[in-house]
């Protein structure tokens, strides 16, 4: 599951890096907040990533992969995801969809990552959160835990 979570984060980071470069947005500034300020269109395409900002999050599509995440500044975690959003990523990703993972398997594996202090869990919403901000720092920490 660590490999899939890391892939999910890298997918998001690759998209966000493209947007930051194109629109000259610093790393410490939220893309979600920038979209809300109409600095760029809330829907569009960049380097084969189709993006759509909505509510508290963003939906990405690239090739067959669908990646949805929340990034509104509700807390110090910059990437938030529900079990269903994460499962959709797995089910649409060519490297993971044939693994036969179902909602129960994924939930159990994510709780193991919570217990290992790799991700955290909102008690009030049952959403899983990536534990560290910013993304680059998180990826460093995640690599250290592998």
C-alpha cells in the first residue's frame, strides 16, 4: 500500500509542479486557493492532465487514471483523500487495477499506515490525510520510511 500511496502523491505532485511552473506559483502557496482567486481557470488541461477544481478539492485525469483529492486549507495537511477517492485511483491505474484490491482491503491497509504514523485520519470525517506539509517534505519522509 505504501507504493500506491507514494504513486498517488507523485501523480499529484507532478501535476502541481506543472501548474506552479506555468503560472509562477510558489511552493508555499495553495493551488486550491489560487484557483479560488481565478489566477487560472478552475478547469483545464496541462500536459495531458485534465484538471477540475471543485468545492474543497481537485479532480485529475490523465490517460486512464483518475485522481481526486482535497486540498482546501482546512488543516495543516495539504493533501486529503477519502477511501472512495483513493480506491478510484487504484481502480483506474494500470499498474494497480489488476491487484484485486477492494474497499475492505484498502481500508485495512490504510489503517496500517495510520498505525505506522505515515498517514493520519480525521476522526470526524473518516477521511485519510497525508501527514506532512509541504508535498516535497512529505515525499522525503515517505522515502525514509520505506
